[in-house]
C-alpha cells in the first residue's frame, strides 16, 4: 500500500490483520497495537495478539486500522457539477440545482452521477454513505441510482427524495405528498435492511412543506419501516418555521429522524432532539463556505446533549472526504469558542477524538447502522480502512488521532474493506472501473451544461 511496501490483498473474507495500530473508536477497547480477526466478513476478535495460524494473515504493522468513515448526508446526483459552486450562496444553489440542472437530468445522468459520486467517496474511505437523492424525476431515475450503488459495492442508504423540478410546487410550503414510488422501491427493489444498499426517506420537512404534509410523509416512512432524514435550520427558515418544535408538537420526533444542518435551529429545539433521541448531521464545510446556511451547529448540539454525525453534503461546494469535514467541524467550533473579541472565552467543546467519532460511530448511529458499523468491535461488519503510519503528511504520529484529523487526506485511505471484501488495495480501486465512471460523468456533464445554456437562452428571450 505505501510506496515502500506492497501487501497482497486478502483472498477471501476471513483473515487476520496482524500488528497494526488499531483505533477502534470503541470506548471499551481503546487504541493499541494488535490484531483484528475477520471471519466471513465480520469482526470476530480484536486483541493485542490473536492466535490464528490456520487463517490467512495480512501484515499491517506499518498501518493504522480504522473503522470506515460514515457520511450521513451526501447528494451524489450532483457529481456532474462537482467543484463548480464554490462561490454560490444558498439561494443560488436552489436555482442552479432545481431550475437550471435538475429538470434536465435523465436516468442515465443519475446513473453516471451516482456511480462516480459513490465510487469517489469509497476511494476516500467512506465505507457507509447516506445518499440524499432529491432527483426523483421518474421511477427510472431511482432505479438507475440503485443500479449504480449496487455496482460500486459500498454500504449505502439510498434516501429517496422529491423530484429535482418545479421547486415552487415541491419546496415552498408544498402540499404535495412524498412521491409514491417510494412504496414500490420498498416492496420490490430495496426490500430488506441487511443488504449493502438499503432504503430511507429524504423528506422535505417543515421548511419546505406544510406541517400536514410532513406528518403524512413521516407516517408513510414509518409504515414502510424507513428512517427519515430532513434538511432543517437553513438560514432564515430556522427561526421562521421552527420546524423541529412544530414536528415535536405533532409527536413526530424520535431516533428514526435525522435533522441535517440545524444551523439556525433554536436551543429549545436541540433540547427536544436530545429528549427524543432524534439525531443530527452537521455539514461544516459547506455551511462555512456558502452564504445563507448559518454557522455549523456542532457545539450548540453538543451543549444540549446531541452528539452529531458529519456529512459532506455536496461536492459542488465542498471537498468530498471526511478528513476535510473533520477538520472543518473542529476548526470552526474551536474558532467560535476561542476567538471572542470580549471575554469570557468558552472552553473548547470538541477534540480530535470527538470529530473522529462523529465521522464513524455517531455516523453509524445516525443512519441506523450502529449495530453493524462505526467501530472496530467484535460482531460488527469488517468495514475498515488502512492508513500508512509513515506517510509524510502523518509522521511521526505521536498522537495517531491528532495526525489523522490535522494531517490526513483522502489519499491516505490506501486500503478500504467492506464486509471483509477489499474494494481498494495498494491505493487502487478493485472491482469497479474508475476510468469508465469518469468518462460517463464527463459525457453527462457535457449534456447537462448544454441543457443549462439552452435554459438560459430561453429565459433571456421571455
């Protein structure tokens, strides 16, 4: 994996990772040099020394062994406009996504975008991702997204949203219920909850629909046995709609609900979340880079007993790796704590180990997979990443977690394992054609930009 050492990938789904420095993110097990025994894709034992002479052994003494990252909210369908929205604010994002680009997405564009977006995340060590897909322009759009996710081979929660068209009808105090096609997906396509690709509802929530519509959608999700993820606390909409409070009044909060962003939600609403076990996803990069979101709510959530997960949101305006997201969450919260112009200063509310937990353990809890992933714990799936201990950006690694959070980057995820199966090894993806994914994305981008320019010309003549 590192330039100075090449290690053969495991031949099957049962093996021992020998001699690595294990960062379990399990408070009971801690961090130590030792072994991880994987049997048929699951972690069977984690110890300083495991006697398993009859099983394939992989020498990882030069590596950190970590649980795979969990991104609890990302829009892979926006991959064709990756890195182009760095100067957009929130109002312009809505125009670009749902007026210029979204209506032109064909099923094959969703396939190309999802295939590339999920592959790029997996390459960066994101073994579990909640794909927030509000591009349901037809049932075929959903089917093509699911096909792409299954091909890539990562663990993905496909969060089915609304169409990427007509934002005035779908996203402005809308009375339209969630697209009924979610029932078909649940009953015929993503039926179970134990596969690598599972289903959730990406609901619009009370800042985009009437509260009656919110109640209808949440009850539909619960009827189908699905978790619900909702954008909330965005800019002026947070105090205007008091969405969390109004959902609580309807008795809709609970551990199966995730609120994304929460930037301008109130302290009272955070207390309601804590009381009901409702989870949160913070996208610190995009909130700090793009006007209109509000400041990341990381510290305020923690102050009221809500431990958040982390998420990239969209690569149109944020880096697509969790190393960057951890740094953003840590740095912004530390800046808010330590740089008041007038005393008293607040003590720092988070540490490097906190943000690593947000990107792994808390992410798994947020997407409903805490029993499967998020820590290196016996009984959980072997969803792991290996990071070279002697990479120049990480050495001398006096504090492994500090080195990861402050110095790590996506390229350090030299090996990525999902359910005991290597999907990346020696820095190269396995089983998925990256060149093909790039070519399909470029073709889709060309088509979508041509359609957007046609839209602009038509709008200018009206």
